[in-house]
């Protein structure tokens, strides 16, 4: 198509918008923890809820692409992004009026609706790019997905303004690329899918995918979602905690995202030399090493080295997985990529974000109960958190930890700003935090250090355990490399026959 560069640009902008929203939200976790009193598990559920919505919608929208078309879905995505931004501005008034649980719901559903928009975009732009660049699918899918780390870079830079600009405004900056991709989507013509052209039936697209190769790809992509997006939900906060500097944590995040942005433009030549699956195997091994190195880092130079290794490992994973699908199942791209996006994002939402948050709470609370049980009784959260079948745990209350860290300066300042209105219902949450501080500030000098140590220990251990995920991916890629050496191409007539009579042995 003559306008394929414009369509690629629109797709690139959707990922910039998603990256900005993701990065800014990740950079605001410490503010939300202190301001609203969330535990690490609750913060993980907020970020994970967004990723879960992303995955569910990728599947639903991906199944609709062949019926609705690319253009209509991108316009719907633009509306979702707008609604999510509007919701953000009610968070603090809702907290003041109704407390922590209510603001949790606002932030969760705002993230979910934002992710709905992202999911619709992802369902559209991957098969669209494969369709308009059939000669170099993996290469251009990597270029397309350079928009994601580019958005992370912009979001990381925006996070530097927190404290001087309201967090709601910072998070809403993703609307700028939303307006840009929306303009292109409305103006430009889009191609038809293979199903819309009548070259393959809907049943034929599904029939192409039946077999162990695609099942293993799905399992591997679940791991990709966990290790890349789940970890990225936390990496800013965790590295900032290890280095005892939120500024350095954000700087590392920007650095790794810049590295990813540049590298994704060079996927084509690499794949040409070692194959897509070879690139995935090497990336998984490097990613596992990078996560382990981050977990043991204790200096700025070493952490930059560890973050570089981690970035090299995760750079090519997501888009190259989509490239493998496009190469193996070209006529099933809309359905296959929707299923891949669904499994990856659902894994990140249900397992990655909440799981890493749970691991932090688990190891931190275990550490502080063993080393400072009296402190734990004072700083523990009022509620338990659960993750899948793992035991319920009581984490450290983020607001209490924040008050200990700054010796009550922020809460005292907030109460002073509220002034005579502090007794009103809308300041109930703030008042409860101040009451805790007044009752426990005499223990601050005793409690501050064990809380900080426990939090750091929890972060390190959570990242170290997460390194097992890319190690598992490496095993799966080895199976694909040695078990399925040659791509199996199913032509249209064979696919139609399979759809009617059932699959033969793979």
C-alpha cells in the first residue's frame, strides 16, 4: 500500500501512548503507596489489572478484526484512552471522601480501561504490520514495537516532574500520541484482512494453528508477558529502592528503554544470521542473567551493567515472538497474534504484576517478622493479601513505611494544608494516617531501619525468583528449535479441508 508508512506510524504512536501510560503509572507507585496506604500486593493488582484488561481485549478485538476492520477498532481504542484519563482526576477526591478501598477501585478501573484501549490497538497493529510488510515481517514488527520502549523513555522523563506537577496531569500526558494516532486512523484507508478478501475462511485460520508448535509458542509467550511486562511494572521502584534513589531508578528505566528502542531497529539483520528462534533462545538466557544480576546489585556502576544485560535480554522477545507467528502462520495472523497477545498480557496481568508484588510482600514480611517482630506489629497492613494458591500474607503498609522513611514530614505537611477542614469526612483517610503517626512516632527511630531493610530484601528476592521465568523460556525455545526445524506452511486449500474434516497428525 502507498500509505503503509503512515499506517506503521499510527501503530508506532499507539505503542508510544501505551508506553507513556505504563511508565508513568510505574513511576507513581511510591506516591500512591504513601498517599493512599497501598501494600505492594495491592499496587501489583492495580498495575496487573491494567495488563489483564489488555490481554482480554486483545483476544476479543483480534477475533473482531476480520468482521469490523482495522479503522473502526482504532477509533474505539481512542475513546477508551480518553475515558481512562478522565477517571484519574477523581482519585484523590474519592480517597478523601471514601477512603482507600474506593480509590483503589478508581485506579484499578482506570488502568483497566486504559488497557482496553491498548489491547484493541495491539490486536490491530500486529496483523496490520505483517500484512503491509509481508516481505520482512519480523523486522518491521520489531520496528513497530520500538514504539513501546520509546514511550517508556518519554514516560520516564515525565516521571521526573512528580512532586512539582500533579500526578493526574503527568499520567494523562499519554493523550498527546492518542490524538496523533487517532487523526491518522480517521484520515487514512486501511487494507482488508485475508478473511475479508475471501482467501481463507474463519475456520481455516483456526485450523492452521492446531498442533504442538503453536501450543509451545503460547506457553513461551505467557512467560514473555510475565518477565517483560510484569517485571517492568516494578523495575523502576525496585531498582530505585536498591540504590536508595528514586531518581536513579527512573534513570535506569529510561536508559534501558532507550537501549531497547535503538536495538529493535536492527532485528532484521540479526534474524537473517541466526533465525528468529535462535534470537529468542539467546535473549531468554541473557534475560535470566540480567535479572539475577539486578537482584545482587549494590552500586550504581554495577546496576547499570546489570540493567544493560537485562535490556539486551528482553529487547527482542515480544516482537520476535509475533514475527515467528507471522512467518509460520501468515494467513492466520489476526487470530494467531490475538491469541499470543491475550496469553502474554493475561500472564502479565494475572501472574506478573501481582505475583512480583506478592513476592515482595512475602519476603519482606518474612524478613521483618524474623528480625523485628514488634516493628512488624506496628507497621503491618490492616488486611491480608493472597495470590493464586499461595498462602495469605500480611504485608507492610506502604503509608506507614513512607511516614517512617521521612519521619512524618509529608503527613504533617498534608494535615497543615488541610487546616481546619481536617475533621471533615472528605479527609477521613488523611486523618487516619495522622492518628497512626501520632500514636507510633515515638517508635520511628527504632522502626525505620528494619522496615527499610525488609523492603529492600523483599525486592531483591522477588527479582531473583523471577529470573527462573526466562530460564524456563530458554528450555521451550530449545524444544522448538530441535523439535520443529522446518516451518510448516498450510496453504488455503489444506486449511479449508482441515477445518471441515479435522486435523491430521502434526
